[in-house]
C-alpha cells in the first residue's frame, strides 16, 4: 500500500529565523516575569531561606540578563529587517522638514 505524498512547504531560512526571533522577543517579558517571581514561589517554608543579599544579587543578575537579551535581539532584528527609512524626505538638497507652502500676502494700504 502506497502512502499519499505530503506536499511539504518550507519557508525561506531568513524569514523563518526572523519570525522565530520576533517570537522570542515577544516571549522575553513573560520569561522575565517568571524568573523574577521564582524566589517568591518557594514552597518549602520550613527550610532556612537564603540570605537577602543572595536574593538581591539574583534579581539584579536576572534584570541585567533581560536587558542584554533584549539588546542583542533588537540588534539581530534591526539587522534582519534592513535599514530604517527616513521619516522626512529631503527638500531641494537640504536635510530637514519642508516649509509649509503658504500663499504670498499682499501688503495692506491704509
């Protein structure tokens, strides 16, 4: 008996990696919340708790790790998405915003 062939569709490698990186950037705040709440979720209340200094070091290490992970992901996303487009197009060879066009005002004769 012959099995029907499946038509598998593969995504381009670059777009697949970019989408997974975007997914990781979306998950990062949830991961950070879980890591920051972990010390509070100890069930063993009878045991001796770790010193406050160790918990503070853990929290700051998690915080710095989240900042570095977000920075690295933003660099990778920026590189994969391409150069940013200018917000304002240059006018007559000069950089900057174009002046609004207003009709000329005739002087008043009193």
